[in-house]
């Protein structure tokens, strides 16, 4: 019997599964059942050695990246963009060996980036990219042991400041742009489409007053109706890409119209503008979720406070009933 009772009510497993010349395994448990279960596990796995400690993985993170690229990375939808992003992260980490990717190491790395001014959302996204890379290698048997990125929780992200164009600013923007830039602006403000979704739009995707976005953030096709007037103004050809607009030039015009745009927010303000005015004009929050392609209602709720009747019961049902003096009940 390799399970021994110890003073204090604990139980110790002391076993050499491969005989007296083999490695000695010792483990202490508070319950006898757990000790017995561990003993049986070690004995049953003695031939495949699953119970042995895995050797340190001295491969560099860049080597793991090269394997991932061959097995999965190059087949991603945005392969080149992802390659550039992950390569930059690995360089910033100083290309550590795989066994050094511990909870402590990753926590210190995140802390350093936070201190340097990198946003929580950016850090979480980078960690997700690396985690996905390791997961893919686990699936093909190129990585064994504990998944390093599952040991850390995502950072709590700050809700970014939201801004949108007023009716006057919309008029100024439409007056400041022309050609494809004018038509692109018109479509963004009419559908809430993201810059990337709209610039990838082809004429074939606008049929019967319906705009179908195929190059979406979450990969799901989304269709939004538009008016006859917008359809005629935007669809100027029968096939091919509809717009050719320089991002830098457009961004500069936008900042001229609205110089107080929050940091990190430029053309995305067009999407915010659609959603904000949709709610201001009495739109339904569930309809907004579908139009915007939000994965959860919480994303759409960012705009809920702009609805005309938002929490109006706070006025009608408070103790003063909207007055400045409480009515006598006597």
C-alpha cells in the first residue's frame, strides 16, 4: 500500500511506478479518496508517462509563430495583417522561450505596456492573438503542457468616449467632400457601416434598395435597407468596387469639420453618428443591434440614453412628481 495516513488527518502517496530504480512520486492530500485516486492514476499511466513532468520548451516564441503560420496563420481571413501584428508583439516581448511564458511574465509584460500608455483593449487584443496561436498549435500537437495565456484574465477595459456629428456638422461634412468621398459619407450615415465594410462594398452588393456588407468585423453578412434617393446617389456603376477614397485625406477633412474628436476616434464617428441619430429619432434598440451587427445588446445600449423617452419615469414617479414642492396629502 503506497497511501499512508499522516498525523493531522492527511494522506500521503509515496510510489515508484517504475520500480526502485525509477522516479519517486510523492504527494500529500487531505482526503484519502483523493490520495487513492492519484495512486491509481499514476499506476495506470506509467507506460505513457503522462504523470511525468514535461521537459521545458526552449523554443522561441518566434519559432512557435513560424509553425502556426504554416499550420493555420496563412489561411486566416486577414493573414498578412495578423502576421504583422503578432510579429510586432513577439519583438516587443524580446522573443522569449516558450517555458518563460508564465503568469508572472505575462502579467509584468501587460503592466509595462499599460504604464507606457497602451490601452487595455489593445493589450487584450494582442493577448487574444497570441492565445489563439498557441491554441492552434495545441490542436495539431505542436504544443504540450499548460496553455500559458489561460492563466491570465483579460484586463478590464475602459468604455471609450463616444462622439457623433450634429445635424449642422453633417451638413458641413457633406459640403466639404465630393465624388466617391461624398457618396461614401452618404452611405455610412445611412447604414451605420464601418469604414472597412463600406470601402470593400461592390456594386453587386447593392440590390433592390438593400446594402449587403460581406467584409464585416465578425465575419457575418449583414443587410441594411436604404431609400431610393440614397440608392441612386451611391450606386454609380453595375459592378466592381464603389469607392476609392484616401483614408488620410478624408480623416483630415473630418477633423477640420469636428476638431474635438476624442483621441483614437476618426472615421468611426460616422458609425456613431448613425446610431446616435437613430436613437434620437425614436429608433428601437433591438433594431439598432441588428442594423449595426452588434454581437450583444450591451454594445447597442451605449446609445440608449439618447432615446427621447429614456428613463422618463424618473420624472413622473419620483417623490416630487417633477415639481419643486411636494403636494400635501392632508
